């Protein structure tokens, strides 16, 4: 029996999320998503699937293990948010806990894409940030989902795609910088530095003379480059601020050493009625 950990992440100082793939033989494959309490040494199975076979009969079992995989996860309050890739079916799945052992699981489709055997298993990345009452997440899944930023509203239970103008000088302003401003910056511990850099950009984007009062809300990166090597050379960083009671998203592209200043609009994702299942 081969047991492989295909995803793991510390959600906070206590909770660790793990996805395991078990290959007992070619006909007995199992995937489990498990939440561990490292202090109490307890575990809780959140999801389990057995016997799944993607439509590529010739693939070896160990290769098939990566067809069902978590792209990213984050915990906010009593709700755990994850993005799953399921061989062409990409979804936001979240678990609302009423206590340590009881939760409601909801899955919302993001994309349904038919993948042919020539593409092979998908590679996915997702990052989350809670902005005011909503959950923003960046998602990229190779040959299935165009890399993009999304917003999930816990109030309406709907997902929308954030759409920025592309290559339109009337709607998009590019400001180059002489150096990569955030090449070695720990963004989690540099709030004042980020605010000083963002203030003139927010002023430029909103065409106002002075911005003394605005709120920096957080950021999302489009890859985990900094986590892997403490440096950035190819990231796009999405900075969130609130100005004049509206959310402003200001992008910085480290490869081009440039700010991208623009507005954005949202496109609501259309999908079938989602299903909710409560597990005791």
C-alpha cells in the first residue's frame, strides 16, 4: 500500500490541513482531506473519495493520484475555504464549523473543462485574502482555468470574476519603476512601507490631488515564489485598499517593475444550484 501526502498547509498555529492519496492496488484508490489539531493530536476527515478513475485508462495509479488535488486553502473564523481541482472540474469548497467535529460542506463550481489525455494531470495554485466581509482568491490551474482573481460573497453565496482592462490606454495606466520595489519585501510585516508606496498610486488611479486618508486592506500574490525562496522576480501582487468607501485593487508586476493602475468590473459566475451536505 502506497500512501502519499499530495497537499499540506498550516492554517494557523494549531490546525494543519492535509490531503492524502492511498494506492492499495490499481482498483482501490482513495483520497482523503484531513484536518489535524496538532495540540490535541486529533484529526477529522473532511472529504473522502474512493475508486475514482479519470478518463485516461493508460495512466499509472501513482499518476492518477494527482487528478484530485487541493490548489490552496485558508481559514477565516469558523470557515475553511479550499479550491479543488478534479480533472477538469474546478470548485470552491468551504466547510462551516459549528463545533470542532460538526460542519456543513458547500461546493460551488468555478469551471467545468474537458481535459484530454495529452494534457496530463493539472497543476493548480490558489491564494486567499479576506477583504472586509468578502473572500478574494487568486486561482490558476494549467490548461483549465485562465489565471484570474475572484470574489466570493458569503452573504449571497456567489462567486464573481474580477476583470481588469487589458492593453487599453484609456482605462489602464502603466507606471514603471527603476527597481523591483518588492523583490525581497516581507509583505506581511511591511504595512507602513506598502502604504507609502500605494498612496501615490491610488492618487494616480483616482485622479485626485491628495490622498491622506485611505485604508490598506491586504494583498494576494499570483504564485508562491516568495515563500519558496524569499525573493520575487515574476509575481503579480494585488494590493487592496479602500478609498471613498470603495475597494481599489492596485497591481504591481515584479517582472516588468511596473504598477498597473485601472478600475475593474465583476462578472458573476453562472453555475447549477449548489448542493449543501451536513456531516455530523
